[in-house]
């Protein structure tokens, strides 16, 4: 069996990896993390998928343990503002579709001519909870969905996500990295604070050790590259090519601010907000005590100075005197994330823009698959090949889903947004869009490999973005709509009951302070 793992780089990816490997293998393998005190982390990956609960529960961490330490809040979905037209918004919720007589509520809604523009409020509960800033939990901690199990998932993984859990998290990424560092070190992970000055390779071309400035050589059997966009091991040392996604996803830069906010006065919206702008979009992520916000944009359409001015205007006077963090993003993935005895996790593996909060998800998916494909001293190449196939398919699927956001957006008021309609899109997506024009996305007509998104996510985007003409299923004209109408009324009643009975998200978290 392998005896030692060296993780190069800290931050969210490095410490998620080290803590997970420690939880998985315990003392049967040694884990060392080497990180530089001089290399800062990006620290803006503050929103997640609902599947991230499997990560924390695998580590044995309850919400009460880690959330207060990371200023964490609940996220019930993503609110998209101005993607269709100024003043319009819709939600992409963590909530599966209800089905009546073999057709989903969005199918019935479309067949009825779309009674309002708010399909999300008529077909899902989460839109009402987000609009009214409700918590998904009652003050006693009970989930708002009584029939949804709140049983801890235990040592389960993404593959065991049987139901759609109704929320994810927002958290301070730097605080989470610190929390996981302490967790990992307490369980035997060695922490070396030093600069890696050389990556040594043996006669096979495999990594033998990394040389540090002051701590000597760190040898290992397996090396994990968590060095971010630099890709110090996977790209620089092993010369693995990087395959860009920018032909279809041109946003390559971001500027971010950390904005103090009086949450008691302003409220705490339980969702990430994505607000379309002239050359991209602005994220708003409410933590307990501050908001993380940033403008994701394409430098072909906007300079960094223009982007910062836009972001400061968007935030208003609260942005005065705040330091802006400018980020140049590498959009795409390494051709292979596992080469020889090196596995890239996080930004060194690949990244798409943070439009659907996939950064943490990619890390979680990678480390889960690493454990499931963990090698022994024989280094069976089939394990590497299977790992790389799964990671690549996942990232390529997310790429396709994000391209849909731009191609499907009705907004076309300047060159940036007009170009989203004429820019090349993946051939597979083009074929699927043609199917969706006459039948809403369903499990057999979306990207077929695991990438974290289900068919209902595609439904929410094509209905909410408004740029793809849609026809209702002809079959629904022949069916009795009575049962569907009853379900719409039931959903509306349930939404109103939850609006009245659930506490605000601020009130829920304030009780723990």
C-alpha cells in the first residue's frame, strides 16, 4: 500500500483534501500539507451545492460545529436578476419538480400559457422563501419539509444523494480553510509552512519529492497539486496541457469586495444573487456580518478599471475605502487531472466561472473520486484512466450548462450580450436546445454524465432566461388539468404557510450568537 501523501498548497482545496483523506484513511497513511506564507489564496469561493453536506458529514462535522466558525449561512438557490430584462428575476432552487399524471408542474405551467412570469414561485416553494428571506429551518431546527429526512448522511458521497436536499451553504472561504486546517492537524496531518522551490522527478518522470526553502525535501508516494491557477505540479513540472474553455465561456476576470453589512437591518437573503451587467455579472453572497460581492467579466469587453468602478457603483457608499481584489481566472481544465503520481485538485485541475457555485463542488467531487480510485504500489493505470474520465466529464458537463445561461438569456442590449447568441456553443448543447424547444428538458435530454445538475436545473434556466422559444407538450391539451390545478393550489397554500411560520434567516442564525 502507499504510505505517504504530500499536498502542495493550502487554501480551501488543500485543506478540504487533507481533512477528507485523513477522515478516510486515518493513521494508515501519512498526509503532509506544505503551503507558502507568501502565496495568498483567492478566498472568494463562498457558495456551494447542497451536496456539500456529504463532505462535512463524512468528516463528522455538524452544522453547529463548523458554521459559526465560518460565518456560514444557508443557501436555498440562486437568484438571477436582469438576465432576461431589467427588473426581472427568477430562482434556480434546490428543489426537484413535482409531477402530476406523468408531467412536471413546469410542463403544466407552460401548457397553461405561463400564468405569470414567475414559474419559480408557481412551481416551486423555494422562490417564496427566498423572496421573503425565510430560513429553511424552524427555530427549533426542524426542516421546513416535514417529509424530507434530516438524518445525517454519515460517510456517504455525492453518489448517494438520493433526494434533493433543500439548501447549501455560504461561508467565508478563508475561515473554512483555517477551520479544516485545525481539524486535519488535530488528526495527525503534518503542516509545513514553507515555499516549494523545486519539484524533483525520478527517471520515470514521476515526482519523487518537492524541495522547500527552509524545510528540506518532502518525499511522498502520491502528490496532490492544490496550487491554484498556477498548476505548479500538474502543468509546470509534469507539462500536462491545459485545455481552455474560453471559446465558449469568455469571462476571464473578476474583481471582488468584502462589504460589511448590518444584517439585522438589511436582512439575510437565503440565496446567492447573480445580477447581469454590461460585460458579465455580479455575485452577491450574504454571510453573517458581511456580504461577499464581485464582478465576473470578460476583458475583451471591459477593462479591470471599468469593472471595479461598476462594482463600486453597484455596492454604493458601503464600498468606499474597501480594498478590491482583482483576479485573473484560467477557464478550462487540465487535459488530465491525474498524471503519474500527481493528482490536481481545485483550480489546478480546472475551473469554470463561478456562475453556479461549482468551485467547491469540483473539489469535493475530485477528492471523493480519488478515495474511490486510490491506488496501491502497483499503480494500476486503469484507476487513473477512470478517474480522469469522470473528472473530465463532470467539468465538461458544467461547461455546457453554463454556456446555456448565456445562449438562453433574452438580454441582448449590447455587444457582449448579443455575442452570447452567436458565439460557438458545444455541438451536443445545440442538439439538446433543439429538443427543448418542443419538450422541456428531462433526464434523457440533458448532459448524460454526472456533473452535479439534474434535469430540473435545465428546466429552470430555459424558463427563466427567456431567450429560447418554447412550445408546450401537445399531449397536455388532451389531458384533464384538474389534478395539476389542485397541485398548483396546494403548492401556493404551502408556500404561504411557510412564509408565515418560518423565521427569517437572520433571526434563525442570530439565536446562536
